[in-house]
């Protein structure tokens, strides 16, 4: 009787372990699909960004670290931004949708008023680094000069990636309209 009971318990444990192993394999398979889906989404975003850029005329394009800076009005002077420098700027941040999609943040009064948007604050003054700003924006502003008017566009990989931030959905490519007011070499 004891041997039958032990065999029965052993069979229950083996069945439970098989179920756990099956569930773990299923989870691993789902995660690998999610990684592949993410990679495909990022490739598609990069392709759409390239199409947008290729359709622009009369714009200087500067690429750095996964970011694209589209210069509409050149800055002045010889000093340009490098990582670690300080920058004073106005901005309007949009979810990229083959150009400027939905506005998610701005510190520019006119942009806020025209979009019925609550102002995010006054002029920004930040150190150019991925600690103080989104990595794609920091990379994109490298080389900018005071007085420059540009757009910085990049995939979700260099933005908020798989996180929902404010009213920005996860895996969103971003485009920032930037007005560089001044730079301080550090």
C-alpha cells in the first residue's frame, strides 16, 4: 500500500514538473516572438524615418548615434554642441508618424497655444547627455549651434523604447522640433 502511494505521488510530481516545463517553454517562445516583433518594428520605424528624410529638400541632414538632425536654419558662430555641454532651447515633441504626429510635450508658447496644449514650462537648460534627456535627442543635438532651428527624429530604440511615458505609447518613434537659443561649452 505504501509503495503504491509513493508511486502515485511520484507520478503527480513528474506530471506537475512536465506542466511547469511546458509553461516555461511556452513563455520563452512568446518572449522570443516579442523580441522579433520589436526588432521588426524598429526596422520599420527606421525605414519610415528614412523615407521622411529623403522627401525633404533644402535641408541639411546630420546623423549621429541613431538620430537624425534635420537643419532648417543654420546656427551662428563657431561653437557647436558636444556631449557634456549645456544647451538652452525651446522644443515641441511629437510622436513620429511619417512626420509630426501627435504633440506630447512643448515649452514653446506659440506651439502650445496653436495646439490647445498645456505648456510644459519655459526655456529648457540641460546638459547634453542621455542622463538629462532622451538619448536620441542628446545624440541628435551634437553639432548644433546657437540660433539653429532643427528637427531631431529617431526610432523608439533611442527614445522611450518599450515604456509608456506621459502620453507617448510604447515603441513610438519620436520627432522633436528644436530652437537652440544658446550653448555653453563645458
